[in-house]
């Protein structure tokens, strides 16, 4: 995804999910199921910010900067596209959430 002049990607891991759950106080899957995959704006910004990296980088963007970029992306691309980026990245990076019993 492009924000301003730079390319970024969202990358989730168990560690990143733990950080998101600690910040929001709600399990990721509970939040997604409760709202049919739709996140509130504050949740979206948290999910986005904890997973944002410059494309090809091993380092995550600092949280405060990433949260500002999350807002910018939301304004530029719209809610549906922004949420889709987050959900698709979680599905890609955390398939353990979606395994059948």
C-alpha cells in the first residue's frame, strides 16, 4: 500500500497480536466476530499501527507515526479499503485464527 510517497505493508505475528490485544483490552477474534469484521476507528488505528512496516523493511514504524499514517490512509482510501487491508493481512499472517476445529 502507498501512503504519501512511501510504500508500506502490514505484518502480523503472535507478538503483534498480543500487543494489539493488550492495547485494546479485547481479543482480536472476539472484536472481529462481534462486529462482523468491522472495526471501530480507534481499533482500526491500533491494528494498523502495530503492524505497519515500510515495504521490505524488518523494522516496524514507530507507533505514534504509524497511527498518524493509519489516519491518513483512512482519509485517503476510505473506511472499507482501510479495514480490508487489516483483515486480509491478519488472515494471511495468522491462519491459526481461521483453522477449522
